[in-house]
C-alpha cells in the first residue's frame, strides 16, 4: 500500500518569503501522479500543482513549484513570494496510474504572517 | 455555476439517527467519490463510483451506503450515526480516464452529539 508522509505539521513564514513544504511517499509503482492540494479556512480543497512521475521536469504554476526526486521518493512544494492568501493546510497526495483514489499525507498547516 | 455542490454544508444530529448528504456535479463527469476528513484533518477515500457502478469501497462500515441515481449525483446515507462519524465529508468528481484530476465539493461538516 502507498503511504504519504508530511513531516512538518506546522510552518510559519513572513509575507514575501519563500517557503518549502516537504513530502515523502512510499510506493513500488513506477507510474503515478503526485499532487499538492491547498485547504484554506473555507475548507475547500484546491489543486495547487500536479506532477506526473514519468516527467523529469519539475512542475511549475506561477509562484508554486515542486522539487520531484523520484529515486528518493520526495516531492516538496516551494512557494515563492508568499502571500497572506497562501495561509492554509497543504496536503501532499499520491495516485497510482489507473487507480481512482488519492492517498493523502497528514497535511502541513502553513501560516503567512504580515 | 458551481461545479461540485454538496448539501447540506453543516449537519448536527444525535447519535443513532440516520442522515443523508447529497452531492451533485455539473461538469459532465462520470466518476464520483466520497472522502472523509477526520478531526485530525486526515483525508481518506471512502467510495468511488463509475457511471453509477461502485468501484472502490475502502472498508467503510456498512452503515454507510452510497447511492448514485445517475452520473451527476452521488449521495451518502449514514445509518445509526455514531460519535466517531463526526467529520467533514467531501464529494469529488472526475472524468473516467482522467481520474487524476479530481474536483472537490465544498465539504459537509457532520457533528454527531
């Protein structure tokens, strides 16, 4: 069974700083997807960024980028120029290719301070 | 033009009652899911349906019964509610063949007293 581990329960940075959230996963699969979801206080689950395991290039979405290390089974999220609106729970998630279920990590509560 | 909607958003009820949560998507998707987020914020899949057919049932107690009347709806009925059922329940949907792109509803917070 796949597992996803986020070792940082909470993080806090100043506005405009760069922050990196860690995620490691365990799988014997070769083809899979990795995701970062954001859950603000509104509770809505918002997809931030997605990475296909077969792609060597790291995914980027505006201020959000990932560092995908397949051999190390590591998938960290970097938020540049952090904004107050980035304050949220962030979940790392895994999905085996062809499967239907997302497997989530425990989440990291990120606070951006003014 | 809400993509995935859930009703109600909040549900407070007594132990032993039976309750339902409704989910509807207007994205034309044919796969729908229920996830549960517990008090520690841990999210885990409960069920998935493809075109009204149950695909995933993740060892959920049989007090939980999903029902899909059509591709656009997936309701969750819970019998004999227990304190441990208190959680946020999320509905999600995707296109078959693009399951990796799941769109989540706003969640239903259930509190069992």
